[in-house]
């Protein structure tokens, strides 16, 4: 965008914008800061306290997606929750029939309030939990029809490579259960537990929420790996080694 067009959009003179861009304005007027903040969807704190040129690719992609990086990599998102009579958070359960609606209503308090609610022992009181059902065989060896108990991830940049998570996507897939790794180009690598499914990448801007796997509930006992399954895994490992 040209300096002239930018100045016109912000409603200031080109010379004034040039002074702002080159650091020649000691105390930029509050009105100018507000205009710039609203245009780029970046908080005034970030504009004044963060040197944008030093941000990595992941942080810049978060900025492009409209997420503020002033909170040290944490995406600013609204998390709707419910509490019980003792003011303790419930574990909301997202049944299969609610999967499609969750993507558009995950931050809607009324939608969350209508979900079934549970509580389980042994979970940390310092986290927010949600339960999701498994669908299909991409989550094997966890049996299909199991329920995953997950904890809310506020700071995505802190996820360790290969962490099992439920990822809520803003696309054709509503949510997936994968091993999550951040890559240097700012994308997320998603790998299935079932090696029959190839890994793939998604843009950070396509992710709505990430919930880290804690445990699963199932009435079925996971099948022991057969000799054929072990052979398939060995062949897959050999392919990876040859690829490298």
C-alpha cells in the first residue's frame, strides 16, 4: 500500500505518516494511535511496546489473522464455560450431533450452556476441560466411540511437538484429534495416531481452538497390535528412513 493511500485511509497527511513510520514523532497523538490500531487490528500496547521487525513468522501470521501478540503468544479468544452450584467449572460434553454447530458457536455462552455437563475426579482445578467423542478409525488405537477429556490450551506457541490435541478447525473438518507440532513456516503439522492416515498441515489462521488430550473413556479395551499391524509400522518406519 502506498504511503499516500495509507495516509488518506487514516485521515492524516502523508508527511505526518512518514514521520510516524520513521520514528520522528516523539509523542504520536492519541487519535493517530487509535486510527492505526483499528486499521491493523493491533492493540496500542503492541504498537508501542513491541518491535514488529523482530517478530518470527508464527507471530506475524497471528497478527495477519487478527490475533494480538502482546500477550506473549497467547491468542485473545473468548472461552465460554459453565459452573456448578459450588462455582466450580463443569466439563461440557460436545456430542456427535453438536459437532457441526460447535464450530460456529464455540464462544456462544447459550450454546455452551445447553451442552451436557459432567465432573471427574483427579483433574487439576487450574485448567478448563471439555469432552469430545471420537469418530472414525483415524484415532486408533483409541477405540471408535470413546470420549476424550481435554484441557484448554490458551498459549498455542507453548505446545510441545507431537502433543495429542483436539483441534477445532474453521474449514470443512469441524474438529480432529491429532499429534500437533508447530513448524518454522508458521503452520501446524497434524499427524494421526493411525499411521494409515498421512500427516498434513493447516494454517494457524484456520484454527479456532486447541484442547490438549488428558485421558479417554471407553467401554472397549484397545486391541493388541497384531503381527500385521507391527509389520505395517515397520514398513512405514523404513519408508520414512528412506525418505530422509
